[in-house]
C-alpha cells in the first residue's frame, strides 16, 4: 500500500490508505483512542475503536506518547466538523519511534526554555505556520525575479573586505590571512550584473552587531537584486513590486497560517503601490515634530523608525540619505553631492527597515574619494575598482531582509521566531 500525505486525504474519501506522522495529541475514552496526527503537510484525527481493530492493534495505542512517530492504515471518512473535512478510521497502527516525555507542553514556557528547545519548538502549530509563510515568501521572491528575466548568482560567504562597515564584521582565519563572513553579496552582484545585466542573490549574511532589539539577529538571509543601467526611480519601483508580490501571494495561499499566528490581515490588505515617499530631510522634520531630534547626517535608529511608521498605514520609502550615513559605494545626487541616490523601505506597524538600496557610484574618482572618507583599505577592493575601469555603467539594487519581512507579515513580536534557528547576541545553540 502506498503511503499518502495527510493533505491528500480530502481527495481520498472512501479509500483505505496508509499515512505516517507524529502524534501531537491524543486522548482515550476507554474503548476509543483519538489520535491527532501531523506530518508537516496537514493535521488529521485518526479514530481507533476497540470494536474495529484487532486486540493487539488496540493495545499498541496504550504505548503511544506525545510526538511518537506512527504508521497508520485507515479509511478516509468525510466529517464536516474535522479540520480539512476528513478523519481517519483506523484499521492498523504501527509505532515507529516511541517518544520520551515531551518537554514542551501546553503550559506556558519561558522564551529561553523554548529557544533552548528550538529544534522541538518548531513542531508547534504556530512555528509550523511561520515556517510555511517564510517558505512561500522565499518561493515568491525567486519567481518574481525569474519572471522578469533575472538570473540567480551565488555570492561568496567568505570575503576579504567589508561591504557595510568594519565595525560589524565577523573575522576568521583563512590560512593565515584575515577573512570575513559576508555582510552582503552586493559587491559581487555588481560584477555579475556587468556580465549578465539583471541578477539576484539569496543567502546568509552576517552582522556582528551588539544589539538585543526585537529586530536584530546576527545571521540572516538576504535577497539582493542588482541591475545594470537602472536609475533611482526604477530601483524604488522594483522594491515596491517585490513587496506587493510577496504580500499578495501570502494572502492568497497562506490564509490558514495567518489565522494560526493571529495576524490582522486588514493591515496587509492595505499594501498597495505606489508607496508613500519622503526624503531624508522631510523625514527628519517629521521626527522633530514628534520630539525626536536627530543630528543631520545620522541614520535612523529603531526609535526613529517606529516613530515614522506611525504616520503611514503601509510600507513607505525614505530616500536620499546623506553620504556620511550610508555605505561607501552609494552614488551621490547630482543636485546635492552631500546626498546619495539611496532608499530604505520601512514596514508599517513599527517593524522597521525591510529593504535598503541605492544607485552605485560608477565614477572611479568619486568612488576612491568615498573609500578614503570611510577609511577603508584599497587593496581588498581592487577587484571592485576594476568594475569602474572596464566599462563602468550605472547600476542599482537593494537588499531585502527575509526574517524582518516574515516578522512583519506574520505580525511577530520578535524576529527570533521568523528564522528557523536564530543566532542572537547571547545565543547560537542549538
């Protein structure tokens, strides 16, 4: 008999099938066992009645514990009251792995306890829903770029130089030389864009930020498109299109999971283009009116981002940040060289920056000035300077943080639930 997945059962009503999974809950009323099964695709109730099975089969149910793995043969029956509209009438049960006393129960557990048991916490219905939403988001991102003719390239994890500043680098030994875990694949994407035109990368990035906020983890996945001959407005349009595509897909395919995490979908329904756009200077004025005085040239911190978000009911764009507030590779504005063709997209509801991007400085002399201003060594960046020596063109792109996007769409209080195994300032176990 061929095993079927639990999400296939609604199309198998009346058939006798074999399923396998884990028992996430069970109860007994004497002569009947009610087994709540899950296999990652769905959840279903299997009913094992003493009058319907052999004595040894019924006796096996007495050995079942929470999270025991089982193989079950049964008839699929329609039941409008059941999740998915079906339940399983058991004919045979085989215990594959009997679980010891499961450490995570229905009682409240502290966050540290749950993170220590993250490998088991993932099995809960809430965490399962979050991971399914994350998977959908990552799938949509790839489809969005592939449909627009982008090619995926894989940027290296070990790099010889900083991309986003030297204060947040994880350093390691590379056969006697210093190497760093990647902060971003962007510099390499620029090289790929010069070869392929439209590219994107997706992979882990690392920031050694000594931060304990609800928005930060040390390791996170980032999606980074890079496009040759793209200008600032086109870059903003691309970012807006990606975010709206993600939200639309989650609303269309993951309604049940959004309900599981108790997300107010009305907030997501408001995500429409064009997004509100304000300049850095206008945003500073908005903050000043709210009592947040920010010296000109400083980037927005968490408090400032939250205060700005109070003014908008959807994602919004802040553009043209000062050169001193951003990375060395950002292109200066033609009408005001103090500013850059940069843009950050902030999620509403206080979730902060989910996208950061810019046009890249394609003038070699200006780029050298920027590198000197930021105090960066030239030698590790010689290959990057070659991109300006051999057929330099304007390029633009951005990075989207997957975990922050998941946290916003799911309405999570902390980013640690938005990534399967979070790496935080005081935690890299399990």
